C-alpha cells in the first residue's frame, strides 16, 4: 500500500519522496494512484513538502500536474524553533527557498490579480 504512513512523524510515502527530491519515486507513486493533494490526517501535501525541502524539480512537476496551489493547510512545520502553518509562498520564503517562491508567484500570478 503506497500511501500508508511510513515514518514516525507521519509523513506519507509521496510526501517524504517529494521532500527528499526522489522525483522518480514520486512519479511512480502517482502512476499507481497516490494522490498529490494534502493528506486528510496530517494536512501535509507533497507540494508543501517539496517546497520545504527545496526540491525545485518536484515543485515544478507537482504544479504542472495541477497540485492545489491555493492551499493554506500545509500542516505544521518546525523551522528554527517556530511552528509554522504556511501558505505556499510564505513557506518557501520562511524556508529560504527564494527561487521556489518566485516560481510559485509566477506560476500562480492569476491568484494575485483581483
């Protein structure tokens, strides 16, 4: 069962593979039907974990697949002693992933036009 929890901190297999940059594993899990949306139990999505892990290739792949880029339910992350529940661009900036933040803004420019 590919989407079962495999780690003590409750990351699903696809979330873990995105955060670590294992894009081939991520693609294989997706091909076998594992969702790219946030897990209902942890509220952590593969996109959030790829951003946090600084995995530009995984972020691009997930955005191109249509991963939810409006989600603010990215789970809670501990970064430098702060607990963060982050929107995507904020998470990228907080994680010092500036190139990913720029990608998210340009990929999601329609979200910022009102």
